[in-house]
DNA sequence: ATGGTTGTTTAACAA
C-alpha cells in the first residue's frame, strides 16, 4: 500500500504485478477533456476507467479515440447536455443490468461483468440542487429517492459474487470527508439525511469503502474542489464525493489506492480528480 | 461576504 493518498504516481506507470487498476473520474464532458484522458493514461495507465458526466450522446462518443488509448472494450450511455456514464476497459467485459432508477432513463448507472465473474458498477448519483429539503426541491427528492432505491436493491441482491462499485456518489459521508463538517451540515452533499441514506446503501450489501480502508479517519480525504474558489489548493475547500467500494471478499486484495490530486491542476481541469484502486482480483 | 466558475448550448440550466 502507498503511504500517502495524494502522492503522485511514481515508478513504472502500471498497477502492481497481477493487480487490476480501476479508476473512477467525473470528467465533466468527455469530448472537451479527451486530452486529459490521455494524460491520465500516461500518468496511471488504468485497466478499467469508469467515467461520469460524459455529457455526450452515444452517437458522438469518442469511441475510436479512446480505443486508440488502449480501451478496446467500451460500454457507454450518454445523453445531450448532462449526465452520462461509461466503462472503458483493456480487459474483456460484458454489460449486465439493470441501469435505470426512479423510472428515469437518465444515464446514471452502467454495470458490467469481467470474465472472472466480478461485477463492476459505475454510478453517478444526482447532485441534488441547492436546497436540502425534498419538499421544496425536486432535485434533492430525486437524490434521496435514487440512493434509497439503490439501498433497497442492494439489500435484496444476494451476496454471491465479487463486486466493485465506483462513481461520483455526490455525498461526503464522514466529518473528515469535507473541509468543515459544521459549515457543511446544511449543504447538499453532507446533510445528515443524505449521509444516512448512503450509509444504508453501503451497509445493505456490506460494501467496503476502500478509500477509508486505505486511509482511515481522521485523515482528511477530498476528491472534488469547486471551480468557484480562486485558488483551490490554497483554500482547500474540498469534499470526498468520489468513491470506490467493494464486497468484503475482495477488499483484502487492495494493493494500492490513489487520489490523483495533481489532475486538479491539469489544463482545463474537471472539478473532480481521478480515484484509483489496484485490486489483485 | 449568501459571493464565486464551468460546460452545454445559446440565456437558461445543471453542477
């Protein structure tokens, strides 16, 4: 295991021998930031890259360019203007279901199964708008409904195979997942009602939060810094919104965990940075 | 101090 969560990835640009490197990244437009995928591949060479907020209808998805970067296997579901998820892979996988929640076909979940039977879930939970009241804000209601549907789904799903769940879950569950617990208690992404829903979703399938297995509290961990701060590094008002979970059988197989904070300073950056886990599956 | 920025799509919305 690495000693520091934000350490630049050094040495050979590969996962440890025998480990599969899985990365998740809210890229905030895959077309605009295609050059940054190249940078990520050069820096970290993920075997599987799960993207959120591709903001790209399928007919415009840059499949060929991503194939040229080594991702021969691709599953993507996008729409015009917002949302959109994709799993890009160097290793074979095939799509499985379901992927629609709350009766909407809004491209927030894609799942696939590897040849060894491991399931990969790539999820983009609704951000939830600004007002943390489901009666006053339909987006916040949708967020809670989405997480609670997921929680119910994972409760009834038999724990019969290894699973990995990654994505922009848009919730920072722990006090040390945000720059100020007190100041964010009423801010969507860290309100108690959301945290409770996400905690149930995690507990209902005994998911292990790999970020916190690798770097337990009270170490602060962030994966997102707002565009609205003039100097994100100086103010460091971050939140841990991007997560990698696994079922308990494969959590001990974690060989490395990285939050690629340096990506927040890449040209025209996403406001989220890639999160990477090396798993000896 | 109730601001601030970015992306998509073109003035409004989502984050």
